C-alpha cells in the first residue's frame, strides 16, 4: 500500500503543463506624475517629463501629434523604443503670455498590448493663466459625400497689418484637427480676440495653403471670441490661376503651348512679319492642358513672336525656329468598342481638320444593312463625332474612305475601319429620379460613380422627373448642384476673392443599380432656411 501511494505521488509530480500567464492586460497605462505639472502657468522649462505606471511606447506619433500654437522648431519627443517616462524637449522660443497644448491623440500605448492612453493633452501657459475659450464646428467637402480626413482647421489672429494672404505664408495662431468619426472640430484653450477661421486639406502638412495641392474652406466673416456660435466650413479645390508655359516648336508649322488653369478663352496671335497669304488655326487637347497652334505657309525666321490672350491676361512669347518634319495626319478612336445606345463615336485628329465629307463615310450594321448617321466636326477639340441610332445586341462597322476628312494642309485620311458593339438591354439598369423641395433653380443633377467620375447629368430650370438609362450595374451617387450663376456647370470658390463654391447636395447614400432593373427614387431636400447653401438631403422612404 505504501509503495502504491509513493508511485501515485511521483506520477503527479512528473506531469507537465503550460503556465496560463494570467489574464490579458486590458487596462491603459496611467500617469504617475508630470514635471512640470499639467496646466502649469508661468511656464519656463525646457523639458517636460510624464511618468507612467508601466512601460509605454509611441505609435504613429507624427500622425497623432498636434501642437497649438504651432512651433517653428518642433520639440524632440522620446522614447524612441520603450520607457516609463515620456520626455518632451522644447527646441523653440515660446511666445509670451500664450497657452500651448500638446495633443498626443492615441499615440501613447502600453508596451505589451498597445492599449492606448486616449486623447492625452499636455497644456501649459507662459503667462499667469490658462486661456479657456473654445470654438467648434463641422467640415463638409462640397465635391464629396464626406471630407477626406485628416483635415486641419486653423485660426489666424487678426491684428494691425494682417492680411488675408497670410494663409499662404504664415503658420496659424491655433490649429486643431477634424474628428474622423463625426467630421467635427473643436478648439480649446483659446484667448479672446478676432480671428480668421480656415480649414485646410494640408497635403504638405506645413500649415500653409498651397493652391495647387490643397483644399481650403473659410468662414465668410471674421470671428470674435468668446462666441456661442458654431460654424460649418465647405472644403473646395480652387481652379489654378491661368499661367502659360513656355511655347515650343512641336513640328514644322506647329507650336504647342502648355498652361495651367482656366483656358476657355485662350488665343494665340502671330506678331512676327508673315506672308500675305498667312493662315492659322488652333485647338485645345481634350485630355491635356495644351493649346496647339498651326500655321501656313512656312515662315523662315530665327524665331517667331506671338501674343497670348486669356481673359484679362495679355503677354508675348517667342518660339525659336528649327528644321523639323511636318506631321502626317493620324486619326484615332476615342471610344470605339462597346457603347451604350446614346453614345456617339468620337474620332481624334492630330492635325486640325477643316471639313468632313459624309459621302465617304458608311455605317453598316452586322447584317449588312446601311445605317443613317450624322458626322460633325467639333473644332474646339479637333474631334469628329459620328452619331447613329443603335439597337441592342448589335455590331456596327464604321468605315471612312480617303477624302472623308481633310486637314488644315489639304491632306486626307487613309482608309479607316472602326467597330462599335452594343449589349442587350437586360445588361443595363435604369434610375428614375424625382426631386422635391428644391430651394432654387436652375440646378444640375449629376450621377457619379464611386470614384466620383461623372456618368451623366441633367440641367433643370424647372422641376421634372429625370431618367438615367443604360447604366452599367454598380453603385452610384446622385448629387444636386445649385447653379447660382446659371452657366450650366459647377463653379468652385476662390479664397482671395471671398467667393464660396456653388453648393452641392448629395443623396444621403449610394444607390445600387442592378441589371434589368428599374430603380425609382425621390430626392427630397429639406430647407433649413432660405439660403440654398444651407440645405439638407433627406431620402424618401422606398
């Protein structure tokens, strides 16, 4: 019996197992002490120490860190790995009588489980008290259902000698960020004063407005603190100011001028001496910011001088001449292949076209039946458009014999063949849209895909149902543009002119269009007041 008991005890002692390690840590680190203390006044230290009860590390610090007012030379923050002490070494000369806040967001986490010490902010004042005023609001992106965060919101104190142009060159007095989950913002620890309120989609993250890359939003008037008002800011991308590039000789008797901005009224005119029979023409590329200027006959000179005109801009440029070959006429199809019944075949030429001869063009259906068509020349973009009625599930052969197209130099096309196909109607969906409670007309109703590419649009001067046909099955957004200047297009804003963009209201959710399906929707816009820029989209019950 004693021997059996000894064997049993020995067996129990020999069993192996894995230690449980205890319960998983779910508690965020806590601060034990700070030196100097948080919310210190008359601050004059060069280093801040924040001691935690456990080892911490910093994750995505640059993404989360926000210092307001911004410092010219940012502080050095450690640890780079792990420690129980977070150190902030100040490298800049601090402003007098100013309240600073250093916000870490969720970048401080415990070393083991990365549990964040959420929204930690260290505040101090170089003066005798902590500023305590606040300002809050929300952000919209006029071209999107929601803004693309992070977005920076800035306050610039308005003092003597300050101008609106400071947003291009100076860092703001205070900054905060938009909360991703709510598209709202809040400033804290502000001092009384008068401010300019601006929001930036700040791509360079340098707190200055760069029009080529950044979106901007601004309040219509200055803001005096304290205030109980809240503000809604509409982000938009400015259209660049027109700026011509350097013209170049692109070929014999062919000058190309690149540009930035709106070139709707851009023209080039020859100033150099030219023969009596001199002729010229030009067109703009549909997909590039380039104006092409062609002339005949050839001009023998070291350089040519031309006048540029676009709106209020007047300038002269010169082009150095050299021996180049003249291009031969080339035609390419912009949208051959699968088309919807309402599409038009577009052909792009590389040399300006002067005429279209329909007698040398044929459109033949797949069963060898000739189809009536209409061919037109769109000189603005140097394109030929061939329109004809299409039937579902059909193929069409479009032929252009030599002489169908004649260019500026009298050359004609080679024989060209293009194929166009259509799908079955059952492959497409239809959206029938009704609008209600529109505050003002005209409006532009647009259908865009999930990448916000324009699919179709209608301009309404009065309220009537809209039919979007032949839609490829996918998700789409519907948006309504208040066309306040009645030019049948959306116009963006301009910061220095104090001009807000035309308002865009999105249907609250994307719409799912299915094949062989009619989708009926009502888009009801509820007025919050009489200003169409303060409307709210509300979906009808389906």
